[in-house]
């Protein structure tokens, strides 16, 4: 059997924003792209926010970062404690700097853009508003020392699998049907695309493709 669809992204790990738990507000922090510019409401549903991260990284071919300050981790929804943050800094997972200029240099993004992005956020957040992206939770200024976490893809499930045709019949490496062998849902590959925003949506693929396979087996299509 042929396989296809490997190498994409499902989700980003739990340190990024509010992870996949949309009941939790994102801590006071902003996401910036490889140019140091903010690009999304960080507290939006993960399916939307994480897709924005994915698209920015594809467009610029550079990582995106979550920028936050020391006081950010005191929030109830913080994925870090003082101890775990210190450990991540020592392990190189989080970059720490005393100034935004130093931080921008360490993560190789334009200094002026990062400084402007954070200063704009802080100016508005001090008033409890976000006119750029209408964020309503976690709207508080961030202050030094500053931290940058490189948003890291994470997987909630399989993204590749057996290659199928439109009736879910599995194909071999020569693109020929393998008689009597069918695949559906996350056992099949190539139908999700390079980015898939979560796990629950897979249920639709499972039901639809299993139905197509069953109809094909019964000779109904």
C-alpha cells in the first residue's frame, strides 16, 4: 500500500497561548511573526489562532514567538510557574532578556518592530483595550525581564496514512487499487492538508469516508 500526507502540523503545544483549552484566557503576551509584528488576537479559539501562526510561518519561512514578561506567569492560566520557566530558559526553550532590544537580537527579528509591537500593546493594554485585534482577555501590559517562546508544532493525532481514492479504496505504490482494502479517517492520508486545527473535526472525516467506503463495498458507488 502507498502512504501519503505525512509532515504537516496538527496544533501547537500547550505553552502557546491557551493551548487547546479555550476556557483558559491567554496570559498577558503577544504573538509576533518573523518580522517582529503582531498578527492575530492571541486569545482567539485555538483553531483560528494556531492557523494564523501556521500561515505566518509558511509565508515568511520564519518562526513565530510568544512574547511575555515576568509578571505574565503570575496569571492563573499561565503554562509556566517560576520554576518551570527557569528550567525552560536553562534548556533554551524560552529566551530571556533584560530589554526588548536584546530580546529581538537573540531571536533575530527587527528590533524596531518588536519594540513598537510591545509598546503599542502596552499603551493600549494600560487602558484595558486592544484596538488592533479586539482582544478582551489577558489585556495587561508586559514588562521586563522579557521572554520569547518559539511557537512549536504539536500533534494531537495522526496526519498521514494509507493513500486512498475518492471511494476510500486503498492504492498501492503504482496507484492501482488494492482489491478489498479500504481506509477512512485518520488511518487514511492526504485528505487533511498541511495544517489541521485539532482533533474533533476528524470525526466528520471518519463518518464521511467510512460511509463512502461502505457504499463502495456494497457497489452503490
